[in-house]
């Protein structure tokens, strides 16, 4: 049993260049990024994607400086109907959906610019794409990240299956969005207006049965700000806090994986 737990835990824990690189055929990738002030994230994303042999394009529109009344009024309401980081982030996700729909893509991988891809990302992502097509999961979002430390219980896992139906979201830092889901989210944002951060808007549409939502097992991405990879402070106290977050993240990750392995 201990050998099985160890194997389960070490499948995708480390981020970096994969040992045996596999190509993700037919995968379109959009990276959401702010044009100025986040050069460390840009360098990180470009180096990581090159290491994985992945091609991507940035979504640079809808920075806070781009949020005109027309842009905000089209999709947002309530607290989101003002110039702020959460609104800009949501608008970038919506811009990625528009690209999917306008180009008639079957879907796209959407990444925020602080994500870390795990070592076997290419293999698992390729198998997830095949599973989406084989199971006809158009109209769904597929969550890939472990940032909320929520996992598929071992009792529900099946050999050869990566995607499992879920009743809640797992944040919006790394997920595959099908064309059907992109169309639905855009239509609902325009019709009813998005009045909450984008991951909570996903959760609202999920609760109303308007989109499908799947958790990937194993998780193949982690949010850099959650696990301590990125820190806004550059002073000594900030670096100490960053190291503390990294240690606590590793402890919490190991504990949560054990809990879900035993379920």
C-alpha cells in the first residue's frame, strides 16, 4: 500500500522540463497576461512552455487600462462593473472564449500566467484531449490544477480515465474550455452579466446545469502564487514569507493527497 501511495503522490508533483517529452497534438493554448509590470511571470511562462515544447499565444487585451464603460457594460454588473484586477482577469478569460468561438476551435487550454505545469503534463493533457473527444464532452470545462487541494477520491478513480464529473469549480488558473462551454459562458455573461470573479461565475453556471465541469486526475498544474513560486514583495520579510508558503504548501499537498487516497 505504501508503494501505491508513493507512486500516486510522485506522478505529477514536480514542475519543470519533462524527462520524455511528448507532443500535445492539436492543443491551442491561451496564456492570460498583463502587458506591463509582470516580466517575471512572462519569463517564467516562456521558459516553461519552451521546456515542454508547447506553442501558445498571449491574451493581452482587457488590462485595467483597457476597461472602458463599453467593455465593462457589455459583460459585467454589481461589484465587477468597475475597473479592478478581478474584472480585468475575468475579461481576459472572456476574450479567450471569444477566440475559441470566432476561430471555431474544438477548445483551448487556458492558463493564467503564474501556473506551473507538472512534469508529465504533455502526456496527461494529450490523453485528456482524446477523452474529451471520445466521450463527447463538448459544453464542459476540465479543471487541471491542484491549487485548491481538491482531488478525485481514490474510490472513484478508474483505469484509463482522467476526467471525472464534479459539483464545484477548482479555480480558473488552468483548465481546458470546450467550444460549447465558451459559447455558453459568453452568452450568459452578456445576457445576465458577470457579477462575480470568473471562477465563481463558472460555479454558478455549473450549479444551474448550463455547463459541465470535470476534475482531471492526476492534477497536472499548480498555481505559483498558491505554492509560493511568486511573491509580490522583494524585501527580506517577503522572501521569508515566500519560503514559508512553499514549505506549508508541500505539507498541505502531501496531507490532502493522503486524505483523498484513503477515501
